C-alpha cells in the first residue's frame, strides 16, 4: 500500500514517532503531511482524522488551534539497556517498575549495557507491557569489544563474541593494526552516526588465532574488563611498603605466637588469609582464634593501591590463573599467613565449652606464627582416622565445628554442597581431565569457624548502626552517622519456591512451604534426599537458581540462606574488598571512632556486588570454554545425560560423567515434528507423543565442539530416552 493512502490506524505510530522526535514543537496538519510525504487528498484526510483520534485519546495535544504536539507526561525515563539475542531489548530504570520493552528497530545506536534515554510509547490497551524507543545514548557501558575480524574485497568488519552486541562493526582501511582475516582482536568503537546502520571501530589489540588457549583466555579477560597486570604506579607503591615485623608494632598487639596455629587451604593455594589457633584453658574451655591477615595495616585509604583495590573489588579465579585484587607482594608474601613466619592479623577469639557455647569473645589486632600449612586433603585424612601433625587439635576443632553446624541447621541454615567442576591442565593450559571438587569435613571445619567470626563481627558492628525507634506517631530511623557493611540474602519469592516444589514433586519429593524456616528445612531435606541420585545435579542447580543473589549493603535484612540475622564478610581481605572495609569499620568501632559515612559505604557495597557478579560470569565463561575444549576430541562419541534446560530453540543436556552441557537444537530432532509447549517448558512429538522435559535421562551424541562460540552441539541417539520422571506438568525453564 502506498504511503500516501495509509489507513488511519497505520498513521498513529508514524505521527507519534515524528512528534516524539520533535518534542515540544507544534505542527499543523500540512506541516506533518509534508514531513511524512503525504501528498494526496485521501492521505491528508486520513491524517486529519488520525490527529483528531490521537487528541481524543490524550496522546497528542492541540496546543493552538490546528497545531499539535506530543503530550508531555512521564514519557521519558533513563535506564540501562539489556539486549536479547534477537536484537530486541529491555530497559531497566526502577526496581519498583517493570522493564521497558524496546523493539529491535527502535534501539537507535545503543549497545549492550549502555545508559540510555527512552521515550515511552503510550499504552495501546489495558495490561499491555510498556514499550519505548531509545532517543539517546547517555553513557557507553564500554568502548572496547572482543571478537573476530573478517576481510572482504572492499571492506573489513568485526563480529563481537558477545551475542548481546547485536551489530557488526565496520573497520576502515588502516584501522586493523595488522590483524589477519579471521583473527581474534580487541576493537575500540570510534563513532556511530544515527544515519549509519553500523558503528565504526579500530583494532587496538590483536589477540591471536581463535581456538588457541592463550587467545581465548585473554579474550575472556578483555570481554569482562579484567586487567592483565597492575599499573606501574601501583606496583611501585607496593614495593615501597614497610614490610618488616617490628617490636614497636608487636607491642600494640595481642601475641599468639606461642599458641598452636595452622592454616588449612587447597593444595594449590598461594595466598593464605585465615588461620586457626587452639588452646585448652585452665577452666576446661577451649580458646579458638580465627586469625585473618591484617591487610589494613598495609592498605591505607586513599592510596594508589587502595584505589586499585576498590576498582577490582575482588580476586578472580579463572580455570588457569588468578587475577588478584592486591599486588603479589601483599597477597602472596607480606599478608599471606605462611608457615614459620610471624604475621600481623586481625583476630576474632572465642572461648567455647565442649558444646561450642560461647562464654567469651574478643576482637582485635594480633601477631601470630603459623606452625603448619595443611591442605584440605591432609586434614580430611586425619579426620577419617589417619595420623598426622596436631591430630588432637584437629579432632577437637572438627567436633566443635560439627556442633556449630548442627545449630545452624536447627536455625534454618541451608547447605548447598553442589560439586564444583575442575580441570586438570597440562603445561600449555590444555585440559587433560575433569574432576569434581566436593565439600568434606575438612572444608566444613574451616567454613564453620569463618561463619562464626563473620556472624559475631556483624553483630558487634550492628550495635552502633542506625537504629529504628518507635514514637507516638509511628516508627522513625535514628541516624547516628555510624554505618556498617553487611552481606545480605533476601527471602526467596513464593512463586519460585512453588515452582521448585512443583518440579521436585515429579520425582516424588515433597516440600513444606508454610514459613521461611519450614522452607529452609525442606530445602535441606531435599538436598539430602537427592544425594547420589541421578537427579541430584539437576535439583541442586534448580534449588540454587530459585534463590536470590547475596549482595553487600549498608541496610541489613539478614542472611536467609545461612539463617543469620546479622552477617558480614570479615575473613578474606586479601581477595575481597568488603572484608577490608569491615576490618576498618571494626577497628574504628573498637576505638570509638567513625570510619566512614553511609553514602560512601553504600557506593562501595554496590561496586563490590557488581564486580563479584562480573567475576562469577568470567569464571563461568572460562569453565565453559574448557568444557568445550575438553570435548573437542570426543565428537562422535555417545554419553548419558540429563535434560537441564528447555527453550524455544532446543533442549540443553548435561552429560552425567563430566557435567559438560550442550544443546540439541529443535531442528535436529528428526524422528518427529516436535512442538514446544511454552506453558510447561517441554517438547511434545506431534505424531509419536514423545515428551522431552526437564530431568529426563537421555543418551546423546556429540556433534560439534565450537571453541569460538564456547558451545557444544548434541543430537539424541535413537532410542535415547532412558528414564523420565512420572509427571511432566512443570513450569520451569532454563
């Protein structure tokens, strides 16, 4: 249909789009017609009627007789844009409001994560989701991107690795920095004019050939903004730090050097930030010291090292390397609680009886001397009946830890013991094997005493926190000017718990969701009941996914997963910046001082929470790459697996023996025409009635291992459906 004879209903969007892009200006119908290239009598008549209808619906205003403009209400919002793989997007602008949907053709020059200004489209009907259009990019989330460069006879272009970057970049001649066709590179965006369909960029770093270990790991680091090394000024400042243990400083501290003390860490650990001491008192009680590296003795606020630590906020653990928060001189040497060396610590010391009841506690700066460095495996062997150094002390600590653990269970703490996938790597970084890291009593021993210290430090800090007081007119907050940093974990939503309960019922498990304590107890029972069952990995994963993410905040709401009213992070200042903050806050509180204001602490909490999320995503990406690399020589082989996700484009299957996950695309299911049951997240064969749903045990064949996309492609093997849960009426997808 020609533009000039569009019906009225098709003119609505064109008129609104034009007026929005000219917000505040007025136009008569002739000016609108000329701008919209409407030049016939029928078109002008339709335009007049459309304007009248829009005015009656309150979408446009007749500012003067015959002159129209867009109605200014709360039409504009500012938020962060999140793209889908289809090129559409959602803009998040308020925790209390639903996201704004942005059609693909209305995303303008925005890229994933950008801060954008959006004009809202008036609702077309009751209950319809709110839509909008990007008017401007206010701030780029990033300017550098990782991907592959391609050469054509006439031009070069760059394809980003991140599927949420929905456009390719144009590379001008002379901007490719010597990169070769098909190589993985880093580009920096130069500009993106509104008149152009693609941004232009220049290559700033050539990473190498795709599929190579070094290239791909460096690509992950760039993709997530992880630094390769510390800036020169940070390294220089670190080298100048006074690192000697002095008698003057020791005199200011409680001396634990004569008390039996040791560390327990992974066999490949390079930094040791916590140690335990144990001493039998004349009263018969046990004095247990939780000694944490005194990072704040060396890391002073406002220094170059401290600013870099704020930016990093956390150490990142990729499969083949650690990207530390602090320079090596601090993390691996000065602060690390290495054996047979005097070290400064910040300590939490508890007096416990044989039932692990606390009779006294003390917090402050100390000096220690670790007698022994244990690995988890060495301690586990002792717990299981073997011989070894400090056996008696380890057995006492294990017994007390189990009492503390049982108390946490009674109080509603949830225990997730999901196995962690690890790879054995050769000297070149290639995966030679896969194994699972599970938590045993040695790990739990350390965890229980660290949790105790974190909990008790949080309780102490809360005593000086802002308080809520009752008044005759209601409640009000008394602001003391004192703030604290908490590790908080919200209660899971009723909907997600109902979904989990519905799903596990298919396997014969029941949950009690009467209240939050009963829910926590049900989750613990569920995790215990599924242990060593074929559905264990799947149900553990879904249970974790049903939980909110724990974050840092100055506002305490408790920690639901642990069942604690007060909780913080005190025990890992070498690798987490919030722990550094807590050490400073605790020291200030013990000396009746005020370390920081709430606004500054809240900013640092948000920064730490965000960088923790980035670190987790980078770590997952590195594991995913190694999984694909591990499977590349297994193409054509068959494996047993479990359906771990069901989506509109196919079925995800996790291989049972190695936890590697791949996709069976819907188009590759050849034995029938399968229909995606969106309501129940399952596939149903139209003719054979076969059903594939979450939790089904299946056999697959590996068809492809794409290192560049970090994806595994599977197909089902004939007669592959081995065992399915009894009831497929579930509502949870990937």
